[in-house]
C-alpha cells in the first residue's frame, strides 16, 4: 500500500535516507527536517494512509505506544521535561504532507510556547447543539 510520488512512502520504506530514531514492521520514526524543538520526530506508517480517517485499526492501535516510547526516550536522553503529540488532518488543520504522520515534539523548560489556541466563551445551548450535530454523523 504505497503511493507513487509520496515522499513519506519513500522515506518510511528506506528509499530516501533519513535520521531514523525508531523502526519496526509498521513504522519508521524520523527527525523532522524543520524541527519545532530539538528532537522533533515524526512517526510514519510504512503503508500509505492520507490521514487519520483512512488509518486501519492495527496501525491506529500501534501508533500511540510507539509515540509514548519515543517521548519517554526523549525525556531520558535530551533533557526535555514533556512532549506534545500533534497530528494534523487536512490543509486547514496545517497538514502539508498527505501521508498520515504523528509529530512527537519535545518540550523544554523555558522553551517557546507552541501548540496553543485562543479560547472563547460558549453558551451551554450552543454546546449541546454542536454536540448533537457531531453525534448525528458518527
Ligand atoms: P504536517 O504539517 O503535514 O503535519 O507536517 C509535515 C512535517 O514534515 C513538517 O514538520 C515538515 O518539516 C516535515 N517534512 C516535510 N518533508 C520532509 C522531509 O523530506 N524529510 C523530513 N525529515 N521531514 C519532512
Ligand atoms: Zn505515502
């Protein structure tokens, strides 16, 4: 399940060299070319899935334990004290490479703010309406 001309298919399957931090039968995890912080890693499935909605159950179930192991190894080796898991789906959400990947971003004390958003007030009625809209489409 590879896609022609997909850069992450090529990297995940070793056709293009990368700074690999982890590899198993399902995934290759590599250092991001443009890191948000030292050690910023992206986990790539070896099979091609456009985004989380296309991911098969085995790959979905396997990705979080890999992310947790990598995050723990970052804390043990790089001196970060936390990490963010970030996973973008769709261009409006910031996805730029359309082969599923999960970011593992080390966070350091006094490091720059990231993965933040503006918070807004909401009304209980509006929350209920929105919840119903989503629920009716599951
Ligand atoms: P997205 O914005 O799609 O969630 O994340 C794509 C990420 O892949 C970006 O952080 C970008 O820096 C990284 N990236 C894009 N092309 C390459 C590449 O060829 N090699 C590596 N190591 N990272 C890449
Ligand atoms: Zn791909």
